[in-house]
């Protein structure tokens, strides 16, 4: 097995025991990046020199007999919506094309403490708005399983980098499914933790009440490892939860016998591709054979999730993106005659079409006369959706659902049809509205050779149960390798 | 026809916190531009606000003092608009659910008691400051004010005269300062006043169309501007015109009002709950603690000074013009000074110096124990009253202890009877003419002898002693 194919936990162990060095692993990953990036475009910025310097210093530290942490020396990709001090952070946008932030996101500080090596900033839909990674100003990321297909969005860069072994582990962010859906399309593991489990400090905001950073990895165990590093209270984020962080790795192998998993009937209806359904039901059979009881449940307000999400997320986005005005940082138009022209031109030139569409939508639904009809009503529906989950979790320990109605779609097929694209999030969005955790784990491949993942949704702060169930499925399904010759 | 004005006020006051409302940057006034800034108050991508709980407590104090209802749950909202002084493109402010509802302030006006009701008190962050220099085509931006905590006190439209307004503003300012809620410094923008004004014919219930005046940065200007607006509205109505709802700016230099924006151009702020902050929950325990920590207000303090220190009402009034002066006074007494003598010195010398130099009390070099030391030296007769003035000036200039000054300059008063008698005899024997006058009944010549003795001792002689000795010799 090549070094770049290793999982984070294995690699960290090999580095700790001195079997390989961090520099060797980092070089292997960087060579892989050099070789594949012209095709995949998983990264917006690669920081080879910094990564090697960091790897070297970690190797030195280990040589001195010091502990380099649970991720000591492991090369990682960071979604470009997460702030890394001194490294260009663009959120996939022209408006932040040359933005070099002076501070680290909380999760970045945590990963650095744990010994991670950052090899680059991975591609994302602009301001994480999109389900295909095609709205990035820096070009479309390609699915390593089939480069004519999208990676999914918006954490498509991280998912593609993992599938193509251009990193060992990665971070993504999930506002309406942006970790889980690309993980499913690219055949890797992605978890959206409970809202508030991981600090959002340093995550470039799209929709503050929905955004959550989470690990994207090649295995469930790695997911547990990375989450245990980044989870926990941060006083710089008021919405961060002050709750103890369990030993996720230990709990991952606790087994599943006797657990009850619900299948929400609203997620198995019209629009679900038969191939995706087939793989999903195979996963259900695996769980049954492992001693899990499968229960039929209902989440009756599911049909309202997409419109509710697009009202609330865009409303928040319209405010979150107001700071990009060309005054203090980022793109400023060169030919403005006065202040308002400067705002207008800087923003017109700096934002892409999807971002503009969502700003307009959000501004509209917050404006006088429409607030009650749209924003306030959406907040009420949000509560109903939350109550659906509360009710369901009265009888089950987790919920199993498809991640997306289809496998990865062809590049260009939905980019000009936003409503079609929005519907791709139909199975992932409710969870963000409810603030609950969800994990995507590979379940198999469809006939077209594209990966299909399933998601498990859990109770608030109950990531452990999700890891347990996902681990069992993973043991049965295995890693979905990219076919030879696909890239 | 006669018209009654109806006026409501909105007062923004800077809270006396050390740090900003959503980050740890300093709120200190007068620093170099852009030295109090961080990614949070600059609104950099990815950063989040964290609420300063002290700001909530200070606002609660104001609510408790005015009998307002402190809401068990309140939350912040985003007020969205583009302006270069607003880094995030929105201001974080309380909107739908403010921290405090209701409350009132009672005034004693020349025509009787008047109650001004409060609609609400809420918190918000201040914007930055734009600097435009004449002749320069660029504008400059200072972020030091960005995120400075403010309370906005909104009254009901209960004012009818500018006398009420001036009285109200002065009372409110006194409360803000004595409660420690705000430093109340108008020059530093600690208090800013907006007014909503309408007029209606006497007897009519329905309120007229209102206009809003912004940017009144002194109470005198507020009264002038409001009177000008009442006159303007009255003229328009009397000439058969109608009032247009608009926002006016008061130009303090020219004492004129100019339209800022009309209702048609009014902003749609698109308020919605700030998702980056959790709601503010206040329980009885917290309210109880804030209540127990409420500082003494001026009236209570004045009464206490009169009864405890047995000083005249006039003194108590002056000594409570600010909490700092009152504290200075009490510290001086604690250090052993006589209450009335301390009062005399503070009212006379200390306040005179502070007025002349415009020095804040914190930078005044004579600390209360030093003043008490000086007074005790006078009391014991170590130095004379006039010497004390000299020592005081020296203390004020150098910050040295009075004992040290007296020692260094050899200012100790001569009360030694034998020594004084010797000098007095010399003075008398060298002035036979004056002695003759005295003996002839011109007793005012006594002053001449005392003066001569004082001169001979370089002012160090105890004048009382000298007086007695000379009388004795000449008798």
C-alpha cells in the first residue's frame, strides 16, 4: 500500500513508531497532488513548502522524544471556507481571492495542537453555496470515480482529495448537507456534528444558525479521531456547547446489538433513484444481520425542509455577506465614482451568480412586508421539523436515510437549473434545521460504478451511536476504491 | 390657535465597560486611531461576537433605577445597512425583545411634578468613526469606536417643554454617572440625543406628523434645536401647510436644521435575530445581585453627607457634583481629616485647581491621605493656614508628601514663646513712633507689629502667639 493510501490513524501510528516520517508521508501526498490536480482540481491553494516545513519540525520534535499528538505528522486538507492564518483563504470566491487572514479558526488551532500537517485549502462552492462544487470561482472539482461527474458540494474539494488520496484526512463544513452529500458522491466518510459541538470561530459564515464544521475521512475510525480533536467548547463562539467530549474512538467499537434504527418513509418515496434505493436497502439488511432492529418511522414535515432551508439560509447569508463591501479587504472595483458605486461594483464583480441569487432571495424574504410571510413562517416550520425528530427519537436510537436521490450527476447538468440543484439536498437539509448530528458512510456502488453512501442521523450530541452503526456498515462494505483508469 | 408640542427622546449612552461589547478590545477614549481593533470588531470573515456580560449588568442597573421591567429573555438582532463605518454591514442591536421595558423618571419642574415614561432600554454596539479632512479627496476610518457598548433609552412622547427636556437630560446624566453605568462625558460622545417632535392644536388628541432630529451632542443644543423645530412646525401649520415626516440634522455651528432623509428614502433595516449570539437569559438571582451592588445615587449621598458629616447643605451639594469628588471627600475624612475643614479645602482649593487645569481627579497629584496630612498639620499648629496654601501648591506640582515639603523647606511654624518674645521686643524697640501711637489708643497699630514679626521670621511665626505676646509686652 502506498503511503498516501493510508488512513489517518494508521499513518499517525507509523509516524509515532518511527516506521515512516511525516516528511515522507507529506511528500507522497504532495507528489500525488502534483500528479492529479490538473484533472481533479480538489484544491484552491496548495501549500507545499509550509507543509514540508511543518512535517520536518514535527519529525524533529518526535526525534527529541516529544509527543506530537494524535494526528502527529498526518497531511490534511482544509476546506477553503475555514480560516488558516497566513494562508490565502478564499471561500471559493473572487471577492476573497487575495485574502490572507491574520488569525486561525478554532478548529485549526486544535488540529495544530494535535500535530496535523496542512497541505492545502480544498475547493468549495463559492461561500459554500452549491451542491456540486461548480460555483467555485476557482473552477469545478472533479469526481475521482468519474471525472465527468461532480464531486457534490460544497465540500467537494475535500471529498475529492480524499477519494483521490490527495490527503489523508480533511475538514469540511455542512450547512444543508455540504459534508454528507459530497462524501456520499465520492465514497468517503463525512460527519456533520451536532450544532455547537464544534466551534464555528473562523468558519467563513454562510448561514450561521445552520453551519457546522466536521471531519471528512477515509474511515469511520478516522472520523471519530478527528472529531475528538476538534470538538469541545470555545469561548469565542457563543453557540458552542459546553459539554464534555466523549472518547469517540473507544465508543466506535462498542457494537450495535439491540439498537433501534428508524427508516423515515418520507425519505423513500418518489424521486429516489432505484440504484440508490437498492444500495440503501442492502445497507439495511447488513444492519439487521448485525442485530439492529429496523423500525418504520415518519418525519411528516420533511416536504417543507427545502423551502424552509432556502428562506432561512439565504436570509442569514444576505447579512453574513454584507461585510464584503470592498472597504477593508477583498476585491474593490477600480472604476467607481462614488461610495455606493464602489459597493455595488465591488460586489457585482466579486460575487458569482449563485451567491448573488441567494443574497437577493434572502434580502427579499427579510424585507419589510415579507418578513412575516417568509422568514417568521420559516422559523415556525423549522420548529415543527425539529419536533418531528424529537418525536422519532422517542422510539429509535438513530435514523437511516439515503443521502441524495441520485449518484453524482454529470458536470454541468444542474448548474443552470438551481431548483433542481436545491432538490439534491432534500435528504440532508432537515438535519441542519434541527441542529442534529449525521454521518455519511459508503454503502456500495451503483451500476454506473459511482459510490452510494447512506446517512445515519442521531440525537443531539449522540455522535457516538452514529460512529458505532457506521463502523459496522463500514466493516461489511469496505473502502470504495477508485477504479483503475478512472482518473 | 395655540399648539402643544409632543416630544419623545432617544438617548444613546456609552456604557462604562473596560472592553467592547463583543470582543476584548479596549474602549478607552482618545487613543491613536485603529489601535483598539481585532478581527472581531473589524468584522473579518469567520469571526463571531461574544457578549460582554458587564454591559448587560450596567444596563440592568439603569433598568432597576428607573423602575423598568427587566426581561427574563431578550435577544440581539441584526440591523442591516451599508455604510463604511459599519464593518460587518450590520449593527448588532436589540430590537423585538429589549432587555428592559417600561420604567419612568419623575421631574420637579417649575410648574409641578412631571413623570416621563420609558418605552424601553436596550443594548447595541456603536459604529466606527469616519474622518473627512477638508481638501483631502480620501476619507479615513477609525475602528476604535466599533463595538463600543451603548444603551439606548427610548422615552414615551411625554415631553411638552424644553424645560422638561433639559431637566430630564440633566437628571438622567446624573443617574448614569452616579450609577457607574456611563462616564457621561458629552465631549467624548458618551451621551447622544435624538428627538421626535410633533405639534397639535390644544384640545386635539390625535398627534401630528413627527420629525426626528439627530446629532444633538449637548443638552444646550438639544433645547435650541427642539425649540427651532417647534417654531418651524408651528409656522408651517399656521400658514396652512403640512408637516413632512423626515429626519433632520442639527448643525451645532450654525444652529440650523437640515433635512437628512425623508420617509420615502427611509431604510429597510431587515432586522432578524442575530444567529451568532444566544438569547440573554436573566434570572432573579442575577437581578438580585445587580440590585445589591447598586451604587448610591446623588440625593441619598447628599443627605448622608449632611447627617453623617454634619456639613451644611451647600457643602453636600458641591461635594456630590460627581461620584469622584464625593469619593475624594470621603477618602480624605477616612484618612483622619475633620469633615468641615476637609470640605472647605476641597470646595476651595481642590475644585479651584481642577477647574483651572481641567485635570481629571484621577490625575490630580494630591491624594486624599496627603490632603488629610496637610490639614492635620494645620490643626496641630505645625504650619499656619497661609503656609498650608504654599505647601498645597507644592504638593500639587510635585506630588510630594506634605511632611516632606514642610521639612525640606523648613516651614515649621515657630510657636516657641521665648524666641518669639525676643523678636517681638526687637521689633517694638526699633519702632518708638508706632509704640507711642498704640499707647495713645490706636490699637490697629498692633497689626503693624505682628506683620514685622512675621516678616522677621519669614512667615513662620504662629500669628496667634505673636499677637498675644505683643499685647502682653505693650500692656
